C-alpha cells in the first residue's frame, strides 16, 4: 500500500503555489529537556548568512550571540494530500518563518543543511522554499515536533512499515559560514551525535 502512495515530499512538491498551503496560527517553539540549562528555553531565528537563519536557543550565549534574544514566531504549512494523517504522530508539513526585509517579506520553510563529515544536521531557513532541501516536520498530539519516515534500514534486507515519528533533536553548538550558535540540530540515524556539545532535547509548539 505504501508503494501506491507518493511520498509526502513528492506530494508537497507537486503543489508549487503558496496558495496550496493552509497556514497555522503563529506559535513559539520551546525546548523540553532533562538538562535544566536548556529546558524551557525558546527558539529564535538567528542570522547565519544573507537571508539564512538557524534556530538558536534564546538564552544560550555563544560567540555569535553573547546576549539573550527574543523568541521568534513560527507557523506550520500543510497541504491536503488525500491521506488521513495519524493524529497521534501528526500530519507532516513545513515549518515556516517570515523573513522581513526593508521593502519585502518572504515566507521561508525549514530545510536541512548536511555537512559531509558529520551526522549532525543543521536545520536552516533559506529564503522561500527549496524542495530539494526542505524538511517535512509534524507536531504530535503533545505538540512535540517530529520527523516521520517509513523506511527501515536497520534490518537485513531493508524494508518499510507504517510512517513512524522520530524525535532526534539536540541543542548543539554549531559552526556554519562563520556563525557559532547554540542551535537546534538533528542527528542522522540511531547513533549519538558526534558533536560533543550536543544535549538531547524535544521541541514543543506553544501557540501565542
Ligand atoms: C546541560 O547543557 C549545558 C549547555 O549545553 C551543558 O554545558 C551541560 O554540560 C549539560 N549538562 C549535562 C548534565 O549534560
Ligand atoms: C485547507 O483547509 C480546508 C479546510 O479544512 C480544506 O478544505 C482545504 O482542502 C485545505 N487546503 C489545502 C491546500 O490543503
Ligand atoms: C498512529 O501512530 C501511533 C504511534 O506510532 C501508533 O501506535 C498507532 O498504531 C498509529 N495509528 C494508526 C491508525 O496507524
Ligand atoms: C512585512 O511584514 C510587516 C509585519 O507584518 C508589515 O508591517 C510590513 O508592511 C510588510 N512589508 C511588506 C513590504 O509587505
Ligand atoms: C505558507 O503558506 C502561506 C499561506 O498559503 C503562504 O503565503 C506562504 O508562502 C507559505 N510558505 C512557504 C514557505 O511556502
């Protein structure tokens, strides 16, 4: 049955016009962690290049951000794919943030930046939406942000199952284009992040 369904990415990519999305009410993103230093901290969009923003922790000082910053407001874009989403793990869509220029505003969708040498992925907002790097996320029934996949490659031979939610979020000190922040990051696979600064976190949506 899975084979008959287009992947979400393809389904979303098929909708090229912004009008094809329903956009949620605005919300903040809050860190939930057993680590008291980062627990309860908010996420903000932090300048990481021309029109590029990472998701940094508002109260964690870093070389590029010595002082606390205010939380940013995000929204969630979904499109009706025809499939009934699993309400427990949530419907996949795109996390969006509006870039405000001097005389323009651009809605940007969260994308993944992969470095060639690390299993730690840096989520970034690039201006607009690039379907080759944009990452579908979902919010589960507890408002926790997850990423879903149905491929299982930890068995031989690799197989597939129902869409499963993963919560591989970390708060890590990262370096990208000269900017060093304590950022929200994602780890590929089951292994621990190789970046020794990473602290396990969850990300919770709180409507403003
Ligand atoms: C909690 O997080 C802070 C900030 O990332 C880190 O310095 C500290 O070592 C962490 N504590 C534990 C117990 O992991
Ligand atoms: C937006 O939501 C409405 C009401 O639920 C639905 O009828 C419509 O199909 C949705 N549009 C898209 C593009 O998903
Ligand atoms: C929805 O996802 C949950 C958590 O993975 C799972 O336990 C449940 O069986 C799923 N429900 C359906 C209808 O697939
Ligand atoms: C951009 O958004 C801001 C805040 O919503 C608004 O005040 C401003 O008029 C917008 N600018 C343009 C060019 O649409
Ligand atoms: C999100 O949806 C809104 C409403 O349809 C649209 O204006 C905006 O451009 C979309 N953002 C992205 C990054 O596609």
